[in-house]
C-alpha cells in the first residue's frame, strides 16, 4: 500500500512542478525560502557530521580549572 501512494511521483510533469513551486512561493514568500533552505542545509550537515563521527575513540578528558594570575 505504501508503494502505491508514491507512484504519483513518476507522473509529475512540468506543469505540476511549476504549480508546486508557485504554491510554495505563495505560502512562504520569496524572502523566506532561502532562509528555509539554509536551515535545512545546516540540519543535513549536522546530521551527516554526527553520523560520521566515531564515538568509540572519543575519551573524556578531565577538565582542569584555569589558573588565575
């Protein structure tokens, strides 16, 4: 059933894509879209960084208080 709901993606033509873009512009406005895309890009970058980080090598170092002069 899940696959059948995604089949409509194969039938998207240029008219449908233009309609989707126009609707997004109307909903969010031209100034908000770059801001939204920038936020999504940062989120994806943070996710990839976290997924690639090797936590097994990470050791906790004891924090030493800073010496004041």
